[in-house]
C-alpha cells in the first residue's frame, strides 16, 4: 500500500524527488527547539502547484497524512510529522510577479522570506514582514503561521500583508484565490481561514502580498526608562505623535540587555547610565528627515519625564548595531543556562501590568529565577522567558516548564490575553489550548476542520487534538521531555 | 406553532418588543433601493446578547429563519426577510468601553456608525470607517457586510478595523471573541469568517474595534486631470510620496461632476477650466502642516504633467464643500433619470484600463448611454453606474440591467476583479456569483455554511442560494423588477 503510493508519487514527480533515505528525511523530522522528533514515510519535493495537488490527492486516496514544510523554522512543533508524507515546498520558489503601481508581489510558497523582501526592494517597494529567521524561513510557512515579527506595529502581521492565496485543499482540489484586490466582498473570507491554520486546513502554494512605499528615511534610537509603566507611557506618546511612522517599539529590560552585552561579541553598551528598562524605537518616514523628527520626539519624552535618557543612531551602522542587540537576545539567553519560554500577548494598555504580575509570580514560585522578558511591546506581545537561577541544575529547572506555563498562562488568560501570540499553537501549545480557549471557539474550530478536512489528512494532531483523542494525548510520549541545550535557538 | 414561538419570545423580551403590526413590520420589509419587498412573522427587539441568543435558540428549535437588522441601509437586498423573524439590534446600542492607550473601542452591534465615530473622537482618537449612510447605518451591519467607504486607502475596510467579535451562532450559542489583541495565533481565525458573511453564518452582537491616532491636520484638494490614465499616474506618485498620509483619492470624471453641479443646491465649480476627469485628494498628518505638504505634492504633479490644474481647500468649510460634491454624486445622478449600478473592483494598476474598456463596451451597446463611473480609485473600487440616454424611457432603460451586468461583470472578471467590491452579495448579486466565482471557492463557502448553520436558519437565501434550489431561483419572482425612482438612493 505504502509502496504503491510512493511508486505513484515517484512516477509523477520523478524518483529524485521522493526521498526515503534516513539522511534525507532527518532535517524534516527534527524541529528548531529539539522538543520533538518525528517520523515519515517519505519527503516529496513537488515542483509546482499541480504536483502538490497530485501528491495530496494520492495521499488522501491512500488515507496517508501529509505535512507541508517550508523552511522548517517553526517554534511550536507545528511541522513535525508523525508518519505520512512530508511535502517540501522549497522547489516552488518563483517570484511570479511584482507590480509597484499595484503595490503587490505574487510569490510561491517556497520563496525564502528574504528573497521576497529583496524582490520588493528591487522594485522600489517595501515588503515589511521581518523576523529573525528571514534568511531561511519560507513565505508559505510565514502565512500558514500568520507570522509576526518586528514590523507589526505599523504594517500588521502576515495576515494583514496578504491579498490573495492559492491553496491545495484536503482532497487535492486547488482553490485559486490569487486576487490583488483592496476590496472584495464577493462571498465568505476564505483567505483568512487558511492563514494561521498551520497547514491543518489546506496547503498554501502561492500568495499575492501587499507592498508598501519604501520609506525615504529611517531613524533608530535606544531609550533608558524607569520601568515598564514608563515604557507604556512613552509608547503611547510616540504612537500618538508619530502615527504609522512609528515602525518599532521593542522592549528590553535590564537583565536581557546585560545578558546580550555579556555574551555578544562586539556588543557596545548603548547608554552610559543604568536603567531598569530600555526600548529600541524606530521611525520610518516618507520625508528625508526621520532623524530630526525622532530627535524632537525624544527631547519631548525626556522633558515630560517619560524617558531617563536616549541615544539616537547617527549612522546606518549605529542603527544596525542597536538592532543587533535586540535580535541577539534570544540566542544570548542560551549562554546563561536553561530557558523556559512563553510567547504571549495582552492588550497593549495592560502590558506593563502583565510584566509586573508575571514577574512577581515567577520570582515567588522559584527564588533566584531570572525573568528575561522582552519583545514587541507596542503589539502587547512579550516573549516572557525565564532563565534558570545561577548555579541551578539545568534539567531540573526545565522540568518546571509545565509549572511555569500554568503560572504565566493563567495570568495572561485573566488579562484577556493570548497564550499563542505570534508563533502559533502547533504541538507545543495544543493541549494548553482547551484549558484557556472559549469552548464555543474550540467547537467552531473542530467544525471547520471537519468541513475542510473530513478525513483528517492535513497535518493531523496539530492545533487540535485528533478526534477521539483526549486533550492530554500527545502523538509521542517522549515529546514532553524538556527543552535541551538552546544555544542554536533563535526564537524572536 | 408560530403562535407558540411568538408567545415564547414575548414572554422573554416583553410584548412591546415582539412586533407583528403591519406598520411596525413595514420598515423592515423594504430595502434601500426598493428592489425587493419581504415578509416576516415578526420583528423582535432584544435588549442584549443573551436575549439575541434566546431568540435564535427558540427560532432554531422551531425551524424558523432569522434575519438580523441594524440600520437596514444595505444596498444589495441582504436584509430582506422572506418569512421568519427579523431580529432588530437597535437596542444593543451601548459603547461598552473606550481605551485610548489601547486604541480600542468596544461597541454593541446596534450602535450607529456616527455614534462610534463620535465616541472615539471624544476620547481623542479616530475611528476612520466613513460612508454616506453613517448617520443611520449600524456598526453590526457594517461588520456583517465588511463595509468600505472613503477611508479604506489608509485604514482598510471594516475587517481591518476589527480586533474582536461577539457572535450569536445558529444554535443560539454565544462565541465570546471580544479580544483587544494585536497578535493572537491561538487557533483558526474565526473573526474574519463572520465579518462580511452578511448574517448567514452568525449574528454579530458586539465588537472590539481599532482606533487610530487623530490626525493633527488634514488638507483637501481637487485636481483636474487629462484622463483616467493620468489619474492613475497621479495616484501612484502621491501614494509613494505620502505613504499612509494619503487618506483619500476619489475619482470623478467630467459627466458626474457636471451632474452634481447641475442639481446640487449651492454647489460651486471647484476648478475654472474643463477637464476630462477630476480627483478629490485628502491627506492627514500627525504634523500641523498637511496643507503645505499637499501643496508641495500638487506643484510636483503639475510640473510632472500628471495634473492639469489643482485647487487646495483654504479652510475646513472649503474642504467640506469639496467632499459634498463627491458624496452627493449618487443622489444627484437620480435627477438625470434611470441608473444602472455596478459596485466593482479591479487591481489598482488596472483601474484606468477597466474604465476605458467598460465605458467603450457600454457606449457601443447603447448609443447615448451616459457612463457615470466614479469612486474609490485608490482602492480599485469603481461605482460603474450608467445614466439613461437623454430622452430615453426610464423603464425600458432599466430593463437592460441584466444585459449591462453581463457586459460590465464580464470585463471585471476578465481583469481578475470582483463583481461585489464593497456592498456585498446579498440577493442582488447572489445569482451572478456562480457565474464568476471559482467553483472551488463556492464549494468551500457551501461547506462552511453547512458547518456553521446546518439547519439553514440564518438569513437563508442570501449570498448563497439555499441548498436544493437552482442558481436562478430568487425567493420572489417579482424581485427582479427593475430599479424604481432613485432620488432617495444614497449609494456611495
């Protein structure tokens, strides 16, 4: 049966694109954080949408599950296969069209995010989606997970940057929704159902994405702040004063900054004095003087007592150095020992309160734990990470992960927040979801899954537990073993 | 059976809120354009979400359809009941919360759009959704139809302004999705499924909406242009130069401008000379000098030969007078006789080509027909209206509506456009949809309808034909009678 399926696939795709050797499978069975290890019958590499559809149709007939892979850079185990066929989309890597007047780019799912950014740039436009793994993640995966990143404040998540999609459905039919329209009310919104569904409702094979005018000038500053509350006030003031020109407000408390200064080669302390918290602020302007504009705003913040100190990058190199501090945080954290990570969001107005409450609760639960919480403050999205106490045993610390999940997620939930802000649910949060999600919403999700993938072929066991399984049944028992060495982890 | 249902509803809502008198029903059976006339068992007026849920549950048990009504200002017959119970949401009219720091407002579905705008304004923020009927349409209807309007260019449609929803489902369950989060990837995107579903998948009872910083200054100008192509070039230049500060680019060719100058009391010709086309341009700035900025842009346009002439409003009153010309277009068109209307969109880059092709085709089909096409050029959304030839018989002209649908919609379709850009599908375009929509998309829509409303209780016969009916079976035969006198029509 399996043999016959693989022969069918090889006949269509060519034997070179139906991989079954252990070494070929290996990179598709591991995932970024090393939390899970999967298994698969084969990895197939279709070259176009028609071949993807062929593979899905064949697998559906044989009742064999399929898992779509782009760059396999996800952080929630959403791409780990547990049997079935992995469909690698890396050969669907064409930029089909760029239209600067229309401000759109049409790309295939396997395009690397950086390639999309570069194609937009070459056409004089901006594709703003930007995240740590942009050199290796693929746009199909960005859309399947509704990726966030550092430019959400002004430009939105991947969802807000998408005008149209092409999707292979669970039965192998192709939905051609590749529209480049700003207004289209001709029926239900199918596009947004597939975006963020993590490959469980359909496989995105191409997309029409929105471009934005390229800013004429940008400016970057680093602020020293008295507290998270001060950061919130400073953020509100900047947003109201700058509108959509405020393109980043990233929060970095004292501890993560000290960690990155300690471990990152060549890192330079951006401000002379010591502050409880810091913010990386970026503005983008269609006029040439973003620097002057930001300088005026910073002077006002200091005069109003909302910032203690600030430095404005005087060159592109200085701006990049400030961004490098921010972008290295997650990796540098690994040098301090074990990390327990939470990707959460609350309403922006409550982000300071969240930081206070969650920090106090974690410090009370484990004296000496070092809260290493940073992130997309202006989106209410905090990477609420915990670094092990100095001298603690790493494995013992990591074994407390479920305990800290409960502490942090309970607080997030009580504040009307989300326990899965920008990385998705995948496997790692699947069994947390029923605890916090409105049961009516979960029921709706199950009905949608049933309507679009009645045989349960698409990425089974992700986001929702398979029908019939209890909420605690993860696909493999050893999946819950704690987080291993994290030096290669580049979670945002 | 019916009697028993109405008694059940009266016992819960109070007899004063279960209306069955003909005069009470009348406003709920008519629709804006007079194209359809419905019938209903009763109009009920629940006071809160729990009462809406009670009504839906009771009706579902009795297999009686429900149609939700807000301001009943829709333009596609989406609110016309054909039997069943009309649920008027006008008593759900509380602004539940406004949070300027969070930049959100939480409102009930029955809030008049202007009330939402005013509540935001009172809190120092902007709720940008703006359309001709804003004094009487209700926000629940705006969301159910994913309303567009004049501020989409910078701020998006109703969809892009919505963070969270509360929805009563087909079985009377309430989904509480009232989240105020900028990032939330905790499962499938339910919100966008209900937005734009025209009451056929659920009844929106409340929403968390996004606010924006209020601009510090605005400026309005009126441009004289050589052609639609010149308008497109001018638009591209302004968008690239102004980015999100370009908040409107409305297109008005010579004929509609002459119509409005002829009929609108007090209208003043904005430019001395005669031009083939005109554009109303608005910019909004977080800085105080929007006027100076726009003036500089206009000078560049003229120097580059993209605009023939331009006038900059020197006061708020002058700006309002320019906007009044644009907003009166649809109404004034009625004074020239019968109007055949199309609400369509194409990719922005093709909007000039669309105008040329559709104009030529309509003029060839009926010599003397006066194309009165105007609208949201920057969104690719044109109200491609046709005014009867001078001296023609109105009824005979209007009888040609289906013929012109075919001409205009075929061109839209060939250009990858939408035959339902901002007003929705409702009844008026329901049977056009199967002709132009990807059959895979239609099949997905039917599966979603089946999953969320298996009994077909919610606004049956809208958007999709009821199961078992052929695509040509409208609920009442006389529904297809042509458009009557249009003087009260204020379609955007």
